[in-house]
C-alpha cells in the first residue's frame, strides 16, 4: 500500500500502512515501514517543512524502519571499548559494531539506559535500516532524527544556512525573529500566531536558502505557559518545564510538532519567501520599534548563525543517511553577508520579561508590513 496523499499535499497526520516520500528543494527521502504510526511520526515531523511527493518518484535514499530483535544486548557494556559518538542534547550515543559485506552496523541509545537500536547502512543500495525492538517507542524516535539528518546535511552543504531564530508566515511571507538565547523568540512567534493569524514555521531553528526561502526546521516546540492558557485544547501531550534564567522564572510547555498542532490547533506553514526581520533588543527597553540599519542586521544574523551544536546534531559524521559530513557542510555553506538584506528589518526594544504582554505589533507597524492588526 502507498501513502494516501496527493502530490504536494503537506498533511501527513494519518498516513496508511506502507511507504511515503518526503521532498524538499529537489531532495527526496523514501520511508518504508509496516507500522502506520511510525510512518505518521516521521512524516509528521518532516512535513510541512517538506512536502509529500508521489510514492512513485525516485528518491535519493530509503529509510526502512523494522521491528524485530532484540538485535543487540546492552548488558551495561555495549559501548565499552568502542569508539563512541555522543550527540548534543540528551546523551544520545552511537558506536560502530560491525562492517560486513559493505553494510555498516551502528548501535545507538536514544538516552542513557534506553534499549539499544541498530542502524544498518548499505551505501551501495542507498538504504538505511533502523531495527528497533518491538514496543520500543523511544527507539523509534531515531527515525525522526535520521529523517532530519538526511535533509539538513544535504541542504547545508549546498548553500543553505541554519539560524537560531523563530519564524511565522504572514500573508505568504516569513516574519523572522532574531534574539539572543532566551531572548523571546518563541514568545513572539506564538503571539504572532494568536494575535496576527500567522502560520507557524519554527520557534528555535530556521533554514534559509540562497534564494531567500525560509524553512521552519522541526524541533521540539517551547510555548510560554501563560500563552498556552489562551488556547482551548488538551495539553496532555505537552511536558511542563520550569527554569530560572537571569533571575527571571520561565514556565514553558514543551511539545513535539505533532503534539503542538493537535493540542493547540496550530496551523503550520510550508516554506515561504523571506518577508521581514525583527531583532529583539532587551537592553534598551524603550518599548519602541525602529528601523534596523544594515550593520545591525548583519550583526544579528552573524550571532544567529553561530549554532555549532545544532550543526553537529544534523551532520552525518558516520554516513548514516549518505549525507554531507560537518566539514562538507561548512565548505558548502552560503554567505552570511547579505543573507537577509533587501527586506524590511526592525529592532524591537522591549525587555524580555515584558514581551508576553507589551504592545509589540503597534510598536512595529510603521516598519514591518502586516503587523498592524495586533496589539
């Protein structure tokens, strides 16, 4: 059976048993699995950053997810004495455990103490098999990771750039928010969805192509808890997080993209052209929005492009998905100079702790088109 979605349809919430093809910028990945929930999880993560192609198109790589095993037994010593690659975020670990007949075998644990999975990489057939013990829902999350690695490693090696930013689509173009760490990017993105009727792109990472196309890269979504209360919905899928940053308490609800859409009814946007940029400056908190000059914009873009951990996470150092290694990504990265020039850019001078309630759209309406309808 094939995926019951027409070409170009970006809805992948309920795929049927079989296979589906995701595509982005001419790059295509086929996903095959006998388990409908797994197919829905992978495509639900990648779409609508990617679109769903016809199942008959030729893909550059195939990801096959299989439940069998256990293929490997940890016994507390699987990674002992082996060269181990530890990825950023959550202690994810990978180690090469075999290489026979042209097939690379890699054992991986999603987090400490988790049941190991096996990845079998056949570069000649351009196939990666993810082998998971039946019932191991945590191990299946590696499928989402492999899908993201497949696309990001190729795009970043061909002139795209990754930025630490949030973004929404307003009137068919991207409104991108740049700020420092914990600087209010997520707050502004979710306020734009609620107050401007914007479509969500991302609240942490975006990819920008050489032609100015903005792609919201799928990561977990962190919604300020007080903004979650403004939506009616079931938040059982979200996980509450309480932290203190610079003496300011931060209460957030963390969602996967699928949970985010289901719980809050958020409409996501496919890739769109860059339309405008907002730089958040909480140091000079005058409550106003002013036009950003070229120097301000370039400095903000340079800071946003400093994402070494994120680049390592989406590189393909072991060739698991036949993608570009980190060095190849760096060599192929597009120029930062002028990356976001030629569009309206504003500096929003509001302290981070006031972003949740300040009249930000009125402050921006003279500089950024499409923001005058909010408060």
